């Protein structure tokens, strides 16, 4: 059989495996098998390319695969679940730089430099570069190497504008004179890399779920563009699949924050200086001791935990699960309410609680918990802030007004575990803290939970 | 020659493939429980490592040292993306699953 035909037929099989795999990833029972099927597709695609293509420098590929495999395998095996957002950002970035390099390679040794090929090369390099440095910046923000706060400076828009113009100009010149020297291409590469940093640096930590899923989408689009540049169908299909799924996730995240994508990208949200005006008059913050909190929990028949990024920071998920189990032994119904944008990436809280062996069925989505929260005895907010901020419902002047929240304040009693009274990452006062049914348990979330657990064990 | 080369004649086909794949992507992913957002994202991320195929082709077709270097770097990064992405997704889904059994 024709060699090229055979390769492309196998690519079709691989594409089908990717689609089935992705589909299965959307349901709990099949997700793990779906991931395996998808990886089988990847294996097929790579192997057929290796044996079917006219490969000269085999040894370099082997060396590359072994090196990358060892690094990737080790990183994935030993990363802590709390560091998952950083890890995903890193992997994303590596996919992006790989697409940039493929585009570069196609430009460097490709014999055809028609307008179409060059345009797609341009896109692969641009999007790949933005994905790479954007993801690296996101990684820096998530791991604390770069400040999680939005970085804004005077003239930022002007700098970005100039950068954009340079990219378009160098791109146009590059497309018009593909056989000229490297200079336009080099400018393009450098500017793409700078653009990635500039695009992510003004975005605050709380908006990271949107950024991560958007970068995820970009990495797919970059692969897709690279596919066009080298005329390879499997790259186009897979890249488009990832691009589309990333966009859907991004959209879900934006909806969960009631904000448009443009607002997230250009809003510099957390930097907005809130005028401190309490909407409904100032109430009083009522601190509670661990012992009193224990009495409240001890008497509760139903308890809902609302975890947030603070739980991840304090690594309190295991302690929380233990407290949950003790409460259940005590006869209470325990559930965990998960807001879609709690934490730093989509589904962040679910991963952490799953790691701590919290049963999957006890993780309840926002809409579902809100239906029954009024009959809940105690709602314990663990390191969450904006996702339970009633200002989103009540205060038209609040910058998070309209964002769907978990109505923690509707529970009979709310216990908020919090380090101090500082506002959340969105920089907004939280009226929940001064509601008459709210009690504040100050201190590190993990040690507070452990103290509560100890109280239960004493009796 | 590039093994999977499919130039001008197939240009429209490639665009068709793109459009269909985008629609399919939207269809397939449209309803995901938020509990599975992270594994879905990292699973999709692993698929974006398909650039590995492109990287392999780049090295395979490389006639200069520089192209080989570009391609080999691309292979390394893409492999990290692929292996790391699939492994970490499997690890996460494994955690989701064990509890189901326990229950």
C-alpha cells in the first residue's frame, strides 16, 4: 500500500481514539479508560510517523523522547496535588514552545514558502510563543515566584499596542518576503514571547482558572496551526479538538464569574481599588473560639463545607476529610459544596478533596447545594471568600455583582475559617463576615480544623 | 520529502477537517460535570502534545544541524507534555475512582 496513504489512515484511527477518549473523559465511570484510549491514539500516531516517515536522524528522536519521557514522567508521578495548577500550566507551556519550534523548523528547512504555508507558520510561532511565555508567567504566579496580584503599570496599554503593531508589521513583512533573511522572523519570535508575558501578568490570581483553560485552548490552536504549516492532518484535528474544548471550559469559567473573557483579560480585576462602603451598614464581626465552634458543630445534623483556595494554601484537605468523618460518626450529614472557580484552576477543589479520599458523591456542585442550603445547620467556609460573598447578590456597586455564588449565608449558622479579616483576592469586602448568623474562627485553616477534630476526640 | 505532505490540492480538505474538528470538539465536550474539569483539561492538554508528531517529522526531515536542534528540542518539550499530561491525568482519575470502589 501507498506509504503516505497508510500513514494518513492510521492518523484517522488516532483521531477517532482521541475523540472517543475525550468523550469518555466527560463521565466519571469511563474517564480513566478514556484517558488510556486517548494515549493509545497518541502512541499510534507517533509510532506510524516514526516507521512510516523517511526519518534520517532516528537517534535524535530517541534521545529526545527518552529525555522528555523521563522528565515528564517523573514530574507527573511526584508532583503534589496542591501543585497541580502549576503543573498543568507548565505542560501547557511546553506544548506551546514545541509548536513554535515545529513552525520554526518548517520555516528553516521547508522548501515551500507559499503564502498559505507562511501564514500558518506565522500563526504557529505567534500562538506557540504566547502560550509558552503566558503559561510560564501563569506558572510563576501560581507557584509564588511572581506576585499573584495583577501587575499593572502606566502605559501598559500603549506598550501592548506597540507590541501588537510590531508583530503585525513583522508578520506582514515576513509574509511578503519569505526568502529574505531571518530578521523579520526573529522579531516575530521575540515579540510573541514578550506578548505572552504581557498578556498574563496583569491578571490576578483569582482569575487563574480562566487563564489556565484559555492557555490550554491556545496550546491546541498552536498545534493546529503547526499542523497547517507542515501539512499534517492529525495535528490539525487534535489541535482543533483541544482548542475547542479549552474554549468551552474557558466559557464555563467566565460564566461562573459572571464576567466576559475580555473583562478577565484586560480588566486588571484585583487591582481595582474598592471604595470601602458597606452596602447595608456595618455589622459586627463575631469571632468564635474553637471550643464554641465545636459545640456548634457537635449539635449540627447537617454540615456543608465550602472549600476555597485558602484550603489549598493551608493544605487542609486531609484534616478536613478527617473532621468530616468524625462529624458523620457524630450523626451529621456532611457534604462539600464546590464552586466552579474555587481555587486556581477548573476543578481544583475536586482534585484536592479526591486526593484526601473524600467520596466523589459528597462533592456537590453549586446549583445543587444552593437548592437545599437553607435547611443546612452549619456551613463551614474553609479558605473561600469571593465565591461565598453575598455582595454578588445584594450589592449592585460591587465589582462581583451578578457572579453566581454558593449561598453560604442562607445556612442557619456559618463558620468562617480565616486567617484574618483581609479581603479576598478580588479585593472586595465580604458582608458575609458581618452577617448575624456568621461566626469567625480566626487562624490557619489546617490547625483550626485539627483543633476541632481534637475537641471531638476528647469527648 | 515530508511523509504526510498534503499541499495545495488538499488545502480545502485541511480547512474542512479543521472546521469539522472544531464543531466536533464543541459537541463532545459540551456537558462536563465541573468535578471532572481538571482531568478533562489535563487530558486535553496531553492531546495538544500531538505536536510531537510534527516534531518527529521536523527532525526526520532535518538536513542541517540547526534544524536537528530545533526538532530535537521540540521532541523533548512535546514528549514532556504528552507523557506528563497523560500520567498526571491518570493519577488524578485514579484518585477519583478508588473511592467509588470503597463506597
